[in-house]
């Protein structure tokens, strides 16, 4: 499957898509991320995504997901706003089951999409792709991408996607007309305009539950912070997604190093985001990989 030339996203690349707040910034200029994620069965997905978004430096996180999940989110991050209001980007679907949405939740998701703001669709929100025209990135793993494509009458097995992630990520971007971040040991980020980027994992301890929810929070936060740029350059979401994948990978490496190269949890990765961003903002070279 022809996919064009892929380029590895570097620390120098990522640093160009990060910004520290200036004296003129307030929480709205830094961006407000709206989050509708989690479910009674998977409340942790919402907690992890919100935690990661805060740690990435967004101005505000506004959680309007399921009421049963909101208490857990506010207990973990009390600075989160739990009522509807102004939003400049959305993170939708993490920790949700596509087949078990309440009427109210489905309405909330459609209302978010109708806002026209940049959107990150993950997990239980992937089937919503194509229902709006705002800058959008989807963040599936191989199984989720295969299911999504099959639902669109494009035959793809999990084994085929795993054997050729570059080809299938590129085809998904072309067919669905959105940016695609296909998670894996090598994450492939691409869009319909031909941008082809890879981020190679700096540690395989990322292969654990909840780390994808953390990644979603990072992408969403960066989209909210760059909402003004996305309003005029929709393709910027591809570079923001690649930057998020790079930060995610480096945070996992840093968290593992704190445990002598040992295993890490998703929350460990979220907590390691600020120093990674700090180093990138200072233009410091990334530490050698173990």
C-alpha cells in the first residue's frame, strides 16, 4: 500500500509547537479544553485524560461528561470546571462504549461537535468521525482502526493493520478526511494532505492500560492552546498530534527512569509531562535513550 515518505518527529520539531504563557496570557488565551470522556465502567479514563491535559499547560479543563464520572474527576483535579461554558477544543470518547451511549450522552457529544471547535476523537468517540468539519484528529490503536474502517465498508483486519500500520493510517486519513494518530510502538501520524510523521516509542512500558487516555489529554490540551492557529490552519492539528505523541513517549521514558528503568503506570506518565515540556521549551537536547 503506497503511503509516501514518512519522517520521524524530533525534539526540535516538537519544541516549535509548544509555548509558555506570556505576561499577557490568561486562561482563555491559553485555551479551554472541553472534555466528554469516561463512563461508570471506566471512570479512570476521564481522570487520566483530564490530569494529562492540566499537566500539559492548558488554561482550563471543562469536564461535562457523565455525571457519575464527574465526582472522580473533580476529586482528582479540583481546578477542573464541571459546568458547561466556553470551550476552544474538545476531547471526546475515551473510556466510552460506542454501543452503550445514553440518549443524553449522545446529545452532549453531538452538541460538542456542532460547536465547530477542533476535536480529538478517541475510543468510544471514533464512530463520530465525519459528522462535523472542524479540524479533527482520531487516535485509534490497530483494533479500533480496523473496526472503524469495517464500519465504513472498508475491509481491514487487525492483523493487516498491525502488519502495515503506515499504509492503513494513510488510507484512513484519505478515506475519512481527518488527521490520524495510529498508536503503536511506532506511532504514525498523518493527514489527507500528505503529511506523514512517525514517533518511535522511547520505552515499551507504555504498553499498559490508561496510557492512551493520557495521550488524548495531551493532544486535546495542545489543540486548545493553539485554537487561534487552528482557526486559520486546520492542518496544524497533525503537527500538534505528533508533538503530543513525542511528549507522551518522553514522559513515559522519564517516568521509567525514575524507577531505574522499571514499569510505570499511566498516572506516572501524566505526572512526568511538565518536565518534558520544560526541557523542550528551553531547547535542551533530549537525554539519550536507554
